[in-house]
C-alpha cells in the first residue's frame, strides 16, 4: 500500500528538485511499507536514518540554489527545513531509545508535511530558479 504518490501538482518545474522530491517520497513509502509489514527495528531504523540523511541532502540542494540566486524567501524557507529536520531527528532519537514507535500518525505527518511544503513553500521559488536557468 503506497502512502504517497508523485503527481504533477507536486512539480516545482525544476527537474533536479523534482527528482529529489520523488526520492524523498520513495523513502517515505519504503518506511510505511516496512512499518505495515512489521519489519525489524533495525530495518526501520535504517530507513529512518536514510530519510534523515536524504532530507538534509535535499534541503542543502534547495538552499544552495536559493543562496546562489539571492532568493528573498531563503531565511523563512530554511526555518521550515530546520524545524522538519529537528522533528525527524527527535523522532529517531525517541524511536531508538524505545520511547516512541512508528505509527500512522507519524506516516501521515511525513506525507502531509512533504506535500504541503512542496505545494506551498517550494513552488514559490520555481520562477526564480527557472529564470536562473534551472529547468
């Protein structure tokens, strides 16, 4: 069962970023599937670590271009990124110390945050990125 599907309404009209968003969605779907299949804690922790690492990589790509193109929304956008990374890191810490388990609530949070962030915050930079040659 797929938690989140890529659709054209998630496109920011920048191929590199769209491909990274697709990869992020794939990792979230892998985590969801592993949770439903009751995979081992080690396997789930590995996917969580992959999610955290890829999220940081993806956000750094966006922020690099925002800085390069003097995007005026950089600071507020970076705050959203930092808050999301902090939330993921807190969850991983709680999960690894057995204080919290994987749940549909977490899966829904990941799906909704990524979808809302792309459709709202990320789409705002599309024009600037395109104008500077990223398509």
